[in-house]
C-alpha cells in the first residue's frame, strides 16, 4: 500500500510504499529519516491520522484503518513558539 506522510516541521511529504502490517512507529521513523534526516529523534514527534493523535504507535497501519493512499501527519510533540 502507498501512503503519504507530511512532516510539519518541513511541510514536506514523503510517499512510502509499505505493507499493511507495518507498525506506525516504523513508518514515522522512515518519514523522519527521509525528510528531516537521520539525526531526528522519533520520540520528539507524534503521528496523527484523521485529526486524532495515534497514542499506540506500535499498532499496524491496518489496525488503525489507514487505507491505500491514506495520509498521516507527523508533528513535534511539543508546541512550537510563534515568533
């Protein structure tokens, strides 16, 4: 299945080809490595699907109900100051 993941820190989108049994945490790590770089700490980010935070990132994409062509967003876990 193909999914799109937007990393808000860069407002860039990664299109990944993953299986439905891939863990949400693994997909987040791949997207961060591709967009932010290898030094990005996955613990500093959260994943949202359909507007809701995914609290169990060990769940598979299939268990979360992510369809083929679905979209996820990766956000910093702490709010960023506005300047």
